[in-house]
């Protein structure tokens, strides 16, 4: 059975949303477009990721 590229991108959207919510405690993305050549992802964040690590590093 041949894999459908659209299904794979859709699954990637779900995985990326879950990762962002768990790692950064933010909401789900507000706009996304995943494509092989060019992708866009917009997620509202409450703080700059890893800002404390950069300051102390």
C-alpha cells in the first residue's frame, strides 16, 4: 500500500502540535502549512523558549 503524502503531513501537524503544547505549555497552532518544499507554523508562546538557559549559559 502506497503512503499518501497528505496523510503524512497531517500526522506531522498533530505531532508538532502535541510537542509544542507539552514542551512550551502553549496553545495549539493558529496557522500552519506543511509542505515538502516550504512550511509555515504559527504558535502563540507565553515566553521566549529556553531564554533562561541562554542567559545563564
